[in-house]
């Protein structure tokens, strides 16, 4: 009786077997496209940006002199530019702290006390603003904060127009109206970036084991002690994770300072103006290096708190 020889393996099975026996090659081919994108378009662009910051603009011809030097950084660290950097960092820090103070109680309620129905509604309320256009939200706030807006109308309705005028008269913070003041800019920043603080804090609080809270209560610890020494340390990486978003996004934003606020520049506006209107690419690149360096240090510190686990 003639034996029936097995059918040869299909081409797909041969290819699968080939890569199965060569896991290193399989891994390299799997990661080739994302690594190429990351190395070329992301890291490559950052490296190009860093190199450009060491060039300088010829004051006579207005052309970029492609010779390595520190002339641009000497221009960067003039008092006026340092004032811009300081203003941007302070605004980013204040916005981050305010977002954390607002987000933590809401996230804590969502994680510990809200029912599934209420939690779903709160999640929807937090995420709903992100469904609309960023520019629409910013320009809507410009109308709200304008002198003819609803906030001014509300103050006047209750006879508090003088209080609003006193707030707007604060040197360095006020302006002709809330839409042309640092106070209005601060309010818009907090509104825009608040969801990016709520979600990481909520994720961190969700991961706090209930058994630890119950054990703390069983050992006689009062609720405030349990919160300060059990819940808060475990949820703090979520606060740091949220601050990464709010701090970096505030530092790099140039639309809100352009639409809301007075004529005082922020880093994002300077970068936009230098590379667009002035054509000073090296100075724009040097300004861009500043938030990159700040965030690099900040991320190294955040990594030690375990914040990346809460992202």
C-alpha cells in the first residue's frame, strides 16, 4: 500500500516558523517602523532644534550664521527674556497647584464614594469639554471674560462692580477687563487643563487598596490620620502625573496668552514670533530648549515618586 506523503507546509506557516525560530529578528521587524518614526521625526527634530539653538543671526545681513557658538544663549539670558521665562514658569506652577487643589477632592469623591451611576456622570462631565475644539473653548472664554460678558454682568447685578474693578486694578495681574488680564488667562488655563489633572489622580486613588484603609481604621487611626498617612502618599504619584500634563502644557501654550491677557509675552508666543515674524530661528530654538530642560529635570524628579505608574 503506497504511503501518502504529508502536504508541504504553506508559505504562511513557513514564514511563521522562520520568525518563530529567530525571536530577535522578529522583535526588530516589529519595532522597526515605530523606532524609525520616533528616531527620525521626534528625536531627530529635537536634535535639529538643539543644534539650531547654537547658531546665531547676523545682525547686519539678517541671515543665520551656521557656526556653533553661544551668542544666541547670551541673547536668551538678557533681563527681558529672563522675565518672559520667569513669567511663564510662575504661571505654569500656579495653574498646576490650583488644578491639583480643585481636582483632588473631586477625584477622591469619584474614587471612594460615588456610585457607578454618579461616577459615570462625573466622568462624562470631566471629559465632555475635551470633545469640543480647543479654539472654540478659548474664544468662548474670551466672550465670557469680556467687559460685556456674563461675569461682569453678574458682578454688576449684585452691586459688586467695584469689587471687580478693584481686582482688575491689581498691578501686574489686572487689566481693562478679565479678558485682558493675567487673572483671566489663569482662569482659562485652569479650565482647559483641569481634566488632565483629574484623571491621573482618580486613577491613582482607584488603585489604593481598601484593605489598607480598613486596616488603618482597625488599628485605631482616625480618618484624617488615615488620609494623611495612607491615602495621600499612595495617591501623590497621581498628583505628580497630572502636574506633568498641566505644567508642560501651560509652559508651551501660545494660543491662550495670545487670545486672553495683555501684551506681556510668554515662551510660546516668543517662539512663534521669532520663527515667524522675526525669522530668528536660533533664538526661537533657544527659547524652546528652556521648557525642554525644565521638563527633563521635572520628569526625572517625577519618576522617583512613581508618577509614571499613574499615567
